C-alpha cells in the first residue's frame, strides 16, 4: 500500500501543534489556541535564533532545556505596546465616553491584557486630567507575570518619552507628559500617585472566568494573537463582565463585527473601536 | 489583447490546478505597477486579491483612493478576523503586518521585517501555508529584498509564482532577488501579468482549449 506524502503545509501545522502540545503538557503554558500564522512566525524566529532548522528540533530542545523554553516563552508572550497608542482612541474616549462616566458615582475599569503597563499609565493620566480618578477603580490584568512586575515598576526607557509625549498630546493631553514622571539617567519613572486606585492581578483570558462587572473594559490588540475560538471565548468573557450601557474598547484593527454578541453592542465610534453594550 | 508567452500558457493550462487567491507584493514604483495589472479586471473578478504595498507608518487614504480609482473591484483594508471574500481587493494597512489565517485575515504588530511593516514575506508565507498550491504570488517593482523568501515559500508549497520583469520595473532589485532565489515560475512584463490575471476563470482555472498537463 502506497501512502501519499502529506503537503508541506500540513507537516508544518502538525509540527507547530506538537510543539504547543509539548509546552502545555510539560510546563502548563497554553498557546494551543493562538492564531496559527503569527505564532508559527514567532516559533520559526526562535528556531533560527537557536541555530535549528526544523520545529521538531526546537521541540526537542525546549523539552530538555528549560532556558530554551524561557526564551521561547518570551518570544511567544510579549506583545509590543506604547503609551496612548493610537492617540485618536484616547481622544475619542475623552470626548464620547468620559461625559457618561461623570454621571456615575463609581467607575470600574478593566484593562484586560495590560502587558507591561503603558496602557495603564495612559488611562490613569487621562482619568486624573478629566477629574475622574478619585471615583475610579482600575483593574489591570495580564497572564504574564514578568510583564505585570514591569507594569508595577512604572519605569519606561527615557528614549521612548519623546514619542509618548507626542502621543499624549494628540490624545488630548492637557498638560505635559513630563508632569507625571521623574527622569533619572536613561529611565523615567511614573509617579506612584498614578497607581493609587490601580490594582494589578494575574488573569488568563483563555482560562479564567469573569471576576467583576465593569463600566469600561479595554481589551486592545490582545485577541489579534488568538485563533477564532479563543477570540470568541474572550468576547464571551468581556460581554459577561460589562454592565449594561458599559463601554468596550478594542484595538485599532479589531472589530466587534467578527465576534459573538455583535448585535448586543452599538458603536460609540466604529472608527476608534468604542462600543456600548445595549443588551 | 496581449498574448501570453507560450511557456506561461503551458504552465497554467492544466486541469487540477485551481487558483483561489492572488497575493501581490510591491514597493518602490508599486502603485503604478499595481494599477497596470489590475485596471483591466472586471468587477466580476471571482478571486480575492491581497496586496502589500510598502508604505509609511502613518495611515493615509491616498493609496486606498488611488487603488479605488484604478480597479473595478471593491477595496478594503482588512481588520483582524475579517473573512476573506471572493472578488474583493484587500490592501495591507500602514504599520501592521497582514497575514492569512485559514480563510480570514489576521493583523500583527510584530516587529518590521527588512524594515517593512507591512511586509510582503509575512503575507506570502501565510498565503503559502493557508492556500498551498492554490495560491498565485506576484512580486512587482521594489528596491529591497522583501518578498523573495515569501515567493519561494509559495513555490515550495506548490503554488504559482510570478515576478515582474526587472528590466521593466521602476526598481528592479525586488524581482531580481526573487529570481536569484529561484522563487519564480515566470518572469513577465506588466501587460502579461494583467493578461494572466484576466484569464483566471470563475473556476479559478484559466480558460483552456487543450488538456495538456503542466510542465513543472
């Protein structure tokens, strides 16, 4: 009996799947529902960096060598972020969402997938400038412990501050970004007062459940790394965690259109990915 | 009416090859070259066409506007998880990588490749994975090497690969790099590429009178 050779794409897919299964089985980290195309690229970059030529060899090295695993984990979990990223989002938030928030006695905000904290500092500054900080409680979560530690440190390399200052101004900043940090050598550290009403916690959008109801949820540029099933699961979670008439904010290239509960939201500003839960 | 070179006719004239997606990469000189190959397509063109045109990091509507006026197909910059629709022209947005994930799009903000984001390699690699031998890759004018590896990948997966004749390209480096990497099935001038695209029928196979097998 002659067996047909499998296509290259099928072979690649099997190798990636096996690697992710191995990582999960051996170490408990679950990347199995991440979007295939982008995770495959990251895996191949790590494979090349380790001097290997196929994914099966990387799997072998990862299983036998915890340092290799750590390097791979770093590649797979860290996602680039910036302060006031897509400044138009924050400007629109100020114009169209803040007025509603003013009418509430308390405002609970969930920053889901806060990574290394840039979005947290941005939101804290915005709340301060809009006079909402004292009645706000911000919950910033991420599944990645090192990222959370960095976020709590409030430290940003000083060479990024020029871009961040520009973003801050375009986002409707009322003063100067430097009002909020102290610079020393090559680092800037944001004031601890910004963190007074902020709670950081580890939370895995893939596996954990809802833990509160929020007036505002931001989940920006997180689900772009997830496959369709996981993306849908996360949206179920976000929907369940949002109060009626609450605000959901997504990333610049994401949309409520390709998620479940699409019809339960109306657009506050489709262009800037701000939505209101209406049912 | 441009007649395709005989060799191209041979390559595309066989029964079990269906092209289901066209992916195009361009850099310096791209917009005019893209216009040249797409302007003759009818609005009823049955396949999705996905374009990476190297562009600056700030989003601007000029490129979209130019392509809207140059091509009869509806055009969009896709969002993450957006399904790929037949007969639509998709343009990679500024400062994001555009990937294909099964039959939808995925956006990524991973670092630039060869200083480019969107990168042609990123799109072509994912097209090779998602569509295998049903992908047609077209690499046009450009002055860097983005796209050569991706085009080679499409070829390795059994897809069909075309490069613009470097002698006719505003910037020859990109198609030249692809040719040097042995990534190219056919090197064609822009009118010939236009003709090739036009010849893709509703079944995704070019209209053919004979039933000759493909020469690989």
